């Protein structure tokens, strides 16, 4: 039985990992790969900031300038 590192398979799990749709075996495979893969770590970090950026945009308050003063 060979447990040679797979050259590309874990990388493609990143998207599914972010979506939380990995099975137990796949998630374990990916997390083990992630611990040793700076590329996936960087991609994961960048991807995890996207929802925050969207939230910041959504949380912008454009009404300040339009608010009436009594
Ligand atoms: Zn990777």
C-alpha cells in the first residue's frame, strides 16, 4: 500500500472544504495536506476574508450624508 502524497487531489478539496461539504475522509485528507501546503494555507486565508469584505461593504452606511438635521 502506497501513501505517496497525491500531487493535486488535496488542492481541489479547498473549495469543498470552504463550503463544508467534505466527507470525513476527505476533510482529514485535506486538513493533513493543508498543514503542509503553504499554497492552500494562503488560498484558504484569502478565501476566508471574502465574506468579511462582503459584510463590510454591506455594512457601509451611505445615509449619513443624506440624513436630515432637525
Ligand atoms: Zn495544497
